[in-house]
C-alpha cells in the first residue's frame, strides 16, 4: 500500500486505547486517496476512559466502530459502549488467525458511502 506525503500527524492519543491512527492520505487500490480524518484505526476499545469516549464522539466525530476481531477476542475484551456510537462486527479473520489484508479491508471501506465517522 502506498502512502502520500503525510501532511498531518497520524497518531491520536487516547488514554485507554493503543495504536490509534488516522489513515488519511493512503492510496486505495483504485488510486484514490483517503481523506484525512475519514478513517481512524485503533486497537480494542475495552479500556477507554470517559475522556476518550468524549474525544471519540465529540472531537473525532466517530459514529461507527467496526470491530474486525474474532468473536473469541471480542468475548475476552469487549468494547465499551460509547453513547451515540454504533458498534459493528465484521469478521475478517477466523478464530484460526487467517484473514483479510489491510488492502482488502480498505478496498471494501472505499466502496461505502462517503463518511467521516469510521473507527477500526
């Protein structure tokens, strides 16, 4: 996957989630560029703080969290509920550890209606 020159800091600091980044400026498989602040990725949201919840909803304007983890992972560390944010599970990996690549996932997301409210 190619990345355009990054004109913004991709890292987003949350107290209870790690590896949170803005995937803006990546090129899709159709040579389109993901707009900054349209697609955010991060680890599990099981330990987010109240401050994080406000930032996710109000500052980052996220309205949907798409969880690509296995059902076993979700069962072990379920995401906390965030008011006004829909939690969606899309199985891209089996419990055996085989799954889709980041390129495959971005290609699928690129087909979705334009929105700035996705968190992965």
